[in-house]
């Protein structure tokens, strides 16, 4: 959960405004990181990034539809062109994006 209420999350709202207002912004997606847990006998080791998956906030707004339990591609952390699996995600952002869009029109 990423909170975007007006009172306490100004920076997050500003980021979402930039997603809506700047058509060429390359960072208009949520990034999911898939990690491996260390082996049971070596719990002091760090988790390792295995892959990344992305959901476009701009597409959610353009299509006027949240993403509910949708499979998205996971790309290899070493080779961004290689799909190594799927991740099922739900991203409910449309109401927040609509609210921020209305706020932008009123500024």
C-alpha cells in the first residue's frame, strides 16, 4: 500500500502529478522487485534481486481501469530482455490518479 492522501503524502502526490502531466516521463511505472531468500542455513546473507516487473500508472489512467489480479512479465535482473516468469498483481490506483488529475486541472 502506498498512501497518497493530501495531508501526509505531498511528495507521492507530486510524483503522480508528474506521471500524468509529462508524457515523455520514463519513470511512469511501479516497479516490483522479485528477490530470493537466503538459504535456511545462511540466514545472515542478503536477499538477491532475481527480476523486475512493471505496471504503467499512465496506462491505468489512460484505460480508466485498475489492474486486478493480472499476470505481468518478470524480467531477469541480469538481462532485462529475458522474461523469467510471471507475477500476479493488483494495482488499485485509478481513484487516486483521477483525484490528482482533477487537482491538476484546478491549479
